[in-house]
C-alpha cells in the first residue's frame, strides 16, 4: 500500500526509532488500549498467538485496529501514499480498460481507502454503477465525503456480473510467517508478551504439512535462519470472490513477486513491514494500531488458486507494462490537454513514479482474472 522511496526508509533497530515522529497523547492512549487487548488474547491463549492472529488484531480489531479507527492513513498527512493520491493516471488507464464492458452490475471495489480511486474512475465512467465493499465505518464515512452518493456494502454479494477491483488490498491481509531455524527446522512464527514488550516466538514444529509441502522446493536453497510469509487469507478470499462472480473479471493491483523470486535465497528476512508516517520499519510490534502492517503478494499462489477456482489469467505483468499496453500514451495526451505548465510537470512526475523500475513500475503487479465459460 505504499510507495517505497529511499527517503522514506527507516529501519527500526536501536536508537533510530527516536527519530520517528512522536504521536500525540490521544494516539498513544489508543495504541496502549489495543496493546492491552492483544496482551489479553495472548494470555488467554496460554502465552503465545500466531503472527497471523496478531496482524489481524493489529489491523482489524473493531474500534482499535489500524483500519478500524479514525486516524489519518493516506496521503502526506498519513502513513503512506498510494497511486490514486498521486494523481489521475492509474484511474484513467483503468477506466479506459474497463469501459468497453463493465457488466450490468458495474464495478465493485474492495477496501477503497480514501475513495480517491473510485472518484477518479467515476469521473471518466459516470454512468457505470460503482459500489464499495468497506468494513470500516470510519473509512465508509470518508469515502462518502470524497464521493457523495457512492454505494456501500459490508459483505460480498451472492452474485456479481461485472468487475471486482482490489487495489492494494491483498498486502494488508493477515499472513502466516514461517522461519527456517539454524538447525534446519521449519517453524511458524508467533507473538508473546515478555512483561515489557511484544516479541517474536517460534511455535513448536512441525509446520502443517500443506505449508511445508509448498515450501519444499525452496527450503534446501535457503540460508539459515530464513523467514518468509504465506498469505492463505488472500487465497481463500480469491476463491470466495471467484465463486460469487457469475461473469466478468477480477482485477488485482498490488506489490509482490512470483514464487521463485518471493522465496529467493537472498530474500532472507521476508517482506513483512510496518509503515508509520512515511517510514518503514522491520518491527511489526511498534505502536500497534498506529502502524500499517503489510507483506508482498505471492502472485504464483494467487494464479494457481484462481485457475483452480474456475478463472483464467487474462493479463499478468508489472504495473509499467500494464499502463503502457492499456493506453498510457492516450491518457497522457488527454491529461496534458487539461493541464497547465505546472500540471504537466506534476503529471510527468506521477508517470515516472508509476513506471520507473526503482519506483512502482516493477514492484507493483497487475493481475486480471476472467471467469471461464461453462464452469
């Protein structure tokens, strides 16, 4: 969910945390309340919970989790910037891609954040039905303010004929973290309370057979220790969404890799990150409730799950390729015609950030899945 730029990088070890922006008293009290809730669950579980459960609590506890409370998350005043906050280019290319056949039900967007993407797409496709599926009451209110009259749902429809859009959603789904220890034993990682702080703990082996089998091709090549994530939540979500799609496409945009790169020996510490005020940290336990938690997406796993669920891959590639192949040149010309000199300068910078490999162009991927006929 984040534009990763060198000037935004802050590692979390040692004294460097002191250089991070200091939250106000209300924010600290909010984090303390969530920490108490997490500690109570750890105690009730016998002293340790899985990291997946910790991430779920940190992000989605009603009224306390990062996405379920009222703090500013998006844009310059928040913790990270996403493509729709930078400008209109991504939305304009998406609108161009979807305009020929959005289906009778139109577009259903999951986890629409600030509502910026929805507002921009509707600007180009004003007659297309557009619905947001958003579980957070706070974000629903913000989306309504950004896009007056937008329709909301809190649950998946039983049937959908059209477009199901998820832009930077899967990376925030709770992941299981696995670690190969120095002895070559594979563990699932958990979280415990030391009496002073949250810390990592290793759950007893063995790791569940399906997880171990999935990692078997890669484990022999890993250095020790080695840590990686598996997002079974995203795969289950995709299967459920596919079951509700009668006709149309599922369009996913997120940062991630194919499995061979995702589990490459050089990716020894995994991709899990916390984001706080435009800094990334490798400490997921820093100020729970005030930090976003995110992990890269394994697109090989998603495509495998999609095919098994009756979908076919209509497009897969990095963001730069998607934009270029789906009308970036035409979109650029149209936006230039509407912009003055200052606007063209900003537009050029936006396109650089969306397409350059050291920015979003390579790390972000686009996956378009189409419902197979006669399934």
